[in-house]
C-alpha cells in the first residue's frame, strides 16, 4: 500500500522558517532569515512566503531554499502582513503534489461526465 504524501506544517519563529512533518512533528528543513524579529509565514496552496524584519522571501516549500528575496527598500523594518490572491479553498492542508493530483482527478471526472452525457 503506498504511503500517504508527506504533509508539512510551516512555522515562523525568531529568525527562521521551519517545516515539520505533520505525522510526527519532526523537522524536515530549517531556513534562516536575516534579523531576529517576528517571522510571518504564508502558505497559499502553491507558494510559501515568509517575512522578517521588513523583508519578504519566497521559499521552496519542499526544501526551504530561498527562491527570491525582496528587501522592500524604503519601507522600514517592521512586522510584515502577508495575503495572497489565491482562493483560500485552494490553500487547504494539501501539499503541492497532492493538490495537483486532486485537480487532475477532478478534471478527469468532469471530462468523463461530459463524455457520458454526450453519448447518452
């Protein structure tokens, strides 16, 4: 029987973002950010974004590697709030591969229903 896909929990603390395995709480990865201020974390179902000390980081959700970094020059060094325009229903608790499978399954089911309706 195949093993369930790993579901990650993202944590922002001190100057780091961590990913924990939701099944056992073990740390999967840790990425250090500049400074030691409050860390804001946003997972919108596709992108993992973190902010610390007035700067914003795009992280790879599977590895924690920093993909991009924006210093938000001229904005100061305060706490950053994050919001994504992606629909909250897409953010759920699914990992990126699980979400892609769910989307593909839904599309296949819809195509099958449309083909059945056309044949009948």
